[in-house]
C-alpha cells in the first residue's frame, strides 16, 4: 500500500515538505513541473503556497495535483 500524504508545507524555491502516514517526511521539488500548462499558475508564489492535502496526494486551488506514486517516489 502506498503511503498517503497527511501534511504539506511549502518551502523556499518551489519545494514542498510532505509528511506521509508511514512517518516519513520528504521534500518534493515542484520546479520541473512549472513549465507544464497545469502548473504555470503556480509560478505565482502566493498561489503555490496554497497547496493542501487532497485525498492520497496534494493539490492546489487551480486543480493542479501530483500523482500519489510520483509524489512519494520522487520525494527525497
């Protein structure tokens, strides 16, 4: 079973600190996604900072989200 995101905090330079339900806390770099259409709005740091936990993963007000497997597997 994949770990579920239970808390997310925006950090500097478009990085998210994510706490998972297995106790791990990892960092996810969103910068590589910012040139994709769904994520372009998030270049506005105020919009980026409105990230929230949504189901198994995280999402923003504009509907952009990250696949739960990708979120966990690509976090460091």
